[in-house]
């Protein structure tokens, strides 16, 4: 077999710098922090989806052992409006008697122990006036929002193209609600000191929590400090300031003690949002040889009554493949449900399932290999604007993946690759992920001993930010990785963006890049003022950095260590601030392309039972420059598991009568276990991306995307059954 040669885009797979802290229990997650005099809170949630509270009896709860305080809408503090941060945040809790979804917080109980708080919370009696709830997206009474983000897109003339297309696919694809379920139970420990407030809090964006809490409690921003050095996963769940956070803050103020509020697993289902279900209507027009002439993609997703959400399922159809005529439109519908929220690859995950299923259907319709049809319709340039991509290795992902997988061994005939009583199917899907980057800042400091530390308010949600930023800074400062200490997850540090949208590495990395450049400049300037320095009169452009030393390019002997420059000038440290703002596509004349990928899956379907087993997965991704091969691989592996979950297991079931989430535990909400996950081959291709100075595209989310359609497409190859709804269940396959 000839091996495809890859350019060097992979950074060293060094172990996590925070690994030892985590495995020895020294990493303090918000849950782990205990403060002297701390009290514990438990929440009470509504048991109807719509209506009003008419009476609450808290007498028994107040008399219960250890109880310090019971707060309901009748005695809650009046809080200020929650500002939008990129997107809406829930308005402060307990401000009125209205019930908008089942599971809404209606009281918080504070006691000396968690057990006492939880026991007392169960003693509160509530009477409601029930209103009819709207729980079905097709309910005509439900409020519909067209073009919610002003991003509906169209070019060419889709109607005419579809009418004239010799071949057409017209199908509906649906995905179920999923819940993020990070392992670490979200916790807020609120502690007041006079008019200043400290929060140890599980989230993905400390500065956002700081901003929202400050606004609600009428505090200046710097009176609120949010600490999130570690968080037990997020998957998008930590991207808003959820209502339990102000509840903990309010409770701490009421009892005059620090208060810890740790959500339970069922509360995580209603309190942190979930991935919306989606309906995708897709119409593809094509020539007889499989070339796309039209894509029409419309989606409908759900919203809570008083929230918003960015979930543009149809947008994948505007950048994945070349088509002269495209329409992409999204709609949302408001229901009496808990908040819908970002969950790993919001919009893309669902939209990609629909598009990549439809492309597969088209391949069968025109008699083309499902791999070939994707290569045939590869978008050489941005199909919307005609501009070049900042990078796009989708073709390469497909080619390399096919080779690693052994796609050429596929017998195209349905049901032809039998192995005993199992029907074997090969499925493929392409992935084109959105691009996202937000402003970010960082500070880099070199100490007197020549070591460095980097500070930013952002948090590492377990993806490896501590490690890859230490690697990046070490490379830029000419230090070893273990000479760079990372300090993250504190809102008082330089303002940082969200660990979300797969955009943190580009945003923070570009800020670290900027700070390191400025810091080296400062060292060069300092050396320049020292007539005895070997670097006197050497211009910045001619200076290189390695092994803790600055030296003249091409003449390593002519240089000076960072430590020595500081010593000569009597400095204990030297620092520089760095900022990054996303480049402008117009100025660069290119379209920033998010990560690209290809999934190849072998499924085995039990002929008698309809049981689907995923036997092999090859996942090839273009993330631009990869800062750490090992962590990137882990990230893709985790995403792949999430993709298998979305395809075959995950389904947040809402009872259509009560609005209650019926499976809000890890016993009832199915996720893949080890035995469900096969051998996964992970590979990276591509080249450094041209859009930011460090050449990265985020890979936090792409691993999940495309797994579900590849599995569904494999099931079709195995059985001839086209399944257009997720999760795929045995009864549908039978
Ligand atoms: Mo991701 S859903 O932006 O954490």
C-alpha cells in the first residue's frame, strides 16, 4: 500500500501539564472547594410546565433540622436584568410566580448540611394554577420565529434549478433532543465579603459569569471574581449564566455565609439546557452523473418560552459542497420546555446529519460511489462568494480516510457483505465545520530565572488548553514546555473569551502569540540599551530565540539569555499584554474555513434482531496546524464517542402531557459504553490555516459531526433501510 505523505502540521504530543494535578486530586474543581462556615443549598423545581404558583407553604421546610433560610419568589431579592453575552442569558430566577417549563426553579433552601437542605426542599408545598402547555413543535398555537439570526441565505435560483433537475432528492431528516451531561455536576460556591463577591463556579467562560452576575446584583464588574481553574466538562453547557448561579449568590447574601449549590444529575437536565431537536427538510437537485445543481435546506428547531439559541442547522448546506443554487433557511418554535442551548457542534451536528444523508441518497439514486459523489462536489472555493478558502482539506480527508479504511474493498451491492448472521455496511460522511473566533487577551511574563508564566481569564474545560498554550508560549519564547506555567480560569486575569464554538485555541493562541512577540520586542529593546550586550544594535527582525536565549540569526554565539538581560537591568520580571481580534475576511479576501473532516464507518447489523454494532471508525480531520497531536487525538476520540451517542443512543424524552423530562438520569439517558466503541483510527491532514497567525482551526467539536450520517449510510449499505431520524433504534432497522 502506498502511504500518502503528510506535511508536518502536528505539534508534539506532550502529556497534559495539568494531568498530575488531576490524577492526584490536587486540581480543585468548583465542587471541591470548601470554605469556613459554608452552608449548602438545594433547589426546588416546578412540577408543571406552564402556569402560575398560587400558594407556597414553606413552614415545614423552615422548621426542618439545620435549615437557615428558604427563599421563594415571595421573599427573593429583586435582581437586575441579565445582559446578553453573545446570546441571551436566563433572566433572574424567583422574580415572579410564572411557570414557563417543568423543572423551573421555584425555591432554594439553605441549611447547615447538604442532606438537611435537600430534605427540607422536599417539604415545600406548592399549589399551581395550570395553563395549557405547548410542547409539540407542530402545535399551531406555538410562536414561530423565521430567520431568527438574519442569516437565511440564498444564491442562484433554487426553484428553477430543482424544477429542471433530472434527479431530485426530497426528504425530511430529524434529530432528537440530546443533553450535554458533563460529568462534573455544575456547582456554584458563592461567598460575599462586604460588597465584593467570589464565585467558584462550573462554566466555560468566567468573564461572562462575572458580567452577568455583576449586572444582576448591581455590582461593578471588578467586585465579582469568578474562579474556574478546572471544570468537569462542558460540551456547551457552561456557556450561559444559568439560574442556579444567581440563586447561590442570593442565598449567600441572605444567610451571611458562603453557600455551595451543587446541582444533582436530574437538575443538570433541566437547569443547563439541551441540544434542540431538529427537523430538516432537504431538496437536492442534480445532474444524472451526480453533480449538484441545487440545495434547499430548511430547518425547524425549538426554543424555551423566554430564551434564545443560535442553532443554524441549514448553514452547513451553504459551505459544504459546490452548488450554483442554494437556499438555507432556519425557523424556531417556542415551547414550554427547559432551555435549549449549545451542545457540541450546535446546528452543524444536526444539519450535517441531514445533508450527508441526503448526499448519500443522491449517490444511490444516480448509481455513484458515495465517496465519489462527495469528491465530485467538493467546493474548491467558497460556493457563496467565490473566494478562496483560508484552507480546506475536505478532499484530502476523504482520500486519506478512504485509504486507511480500505473503502476500495467495499462491495457496492446492498446486503452483499454478509459475515455470518451479520450484515456488514460501509458508510461515509464528509464534514465541513463552521468557523468561529472572538476577541481574547493574555499576559505573558518572564521571571528573573528565565522561566515564564501566562495568564488569561479563560478556562480549560478539559480539552487541553493549559497544555497547548504552554507549548505555544514555550515555542515562541524559546523555552522548554516545563518552563512555562499557565494560570487560567480567574476572571480577574486578562479578559478572555468562551471555551466554546471550537474557537478558544485560535482566540487565546493568537493573543499569546501577540503577547510573546511584544515581550521579545521588549527584551530586544532592553538589550539594545546595553552597550555591552552582544545584541546591542541588532534589529528585532534579526533576532531569534531558543533555549532561553536571544541571539543574532545565523550566529548563535552572539546572544544573551532572557535571565541575564533581566539581571543586567535589575528587573525581577518583564511582561507584555497580548490581544487578538479575528481578522476580517474582506481584508484578507478569503473565507475562513472551520475544520474539515471525513468519517468512514463499518457497521454490522444483526439480521434477526436489528441490533447495530459499530465495528470500525476512521476519522480524518483537517484542523489546520495541530498544537498537540496527543490531545487533539483525544479530542477527536471524545467527539467520536459523542457522535456514536447521537447516532444510536441519546434521546432526551419529554413527556408530552406533563412536559417532564422522563429520562433525566444516567440510568435512563443512554450514552455509549466502552463496548459500544470500536477501534477508532484518528488522523490529521491539511496545512496551517491562513486566517490567524498561529495557523489553527478549532477541533473541539468537529469530532462528533458526521459520525451519525456515516453510521446511517452504513446501515443503508448493509440493509437497504434508509433511516432518517436520530437516534437510530433497533425497531427501525428491523
Ligand atoms: Mo461548545 S457547544 O461551543 O462548548
